[in-house]
C-alpha cells in the first residue's frame, strides 16, 4: 500500500487553499483594512447628478437614433423623413425618462392603485 501524502499546508498569511494564486504578502490584509477598502470604493462609485445626466443623455441618444433611423419615407426613401426631429426627440425623451425613472413611476402607480392595508 502506498503511503498517503500529507495535504498541502496553507501559508500563514493566506487563508485560501494552496491552489489559490494569491501572493502571501498581499493576502495579509486584516478584516478592518479590507472593509475600509470596500467602503472607499463604494463611496467613490456613488452616483452624482452628472452621472445621472450622462446616463439619461445616452438613453436619449439611443432611443432618438433608433426611432429616427428605423422609419423610411415611402416616397423619397430617406431614413427619418416621416418622423421629423421633434417627434424623434419626444419619443427619445419619453423612453429615456422611462428607462431612468421607470421603477419610481411604477412604485407610485402601485401605491396609488393598491394601497398598503394595515
């Protein structure tokens, strides 16, 4: 019978299994330091008004472009001819607002039509 090999030892600085590719020197972060680093990341990624405006503008341009380019004039064959810039802007703005604030609107309608019962 063959002798059983000892299971590999976990390095003292890393609590991961030996197959983990982490470096023991970098794995010596304490729980408090790790929690602090996650808190710093979440604070730096908080949405701001500029981020919300940029997201709305991207949604607007997406829906504006899709709506204006998807219709073709039956007479001249030019894309966007029957739509017009005003119609495309109206539809783009509506759907961009719905994408960004749709959950809030849905919650307002739900509370209005189905109030919470005590």
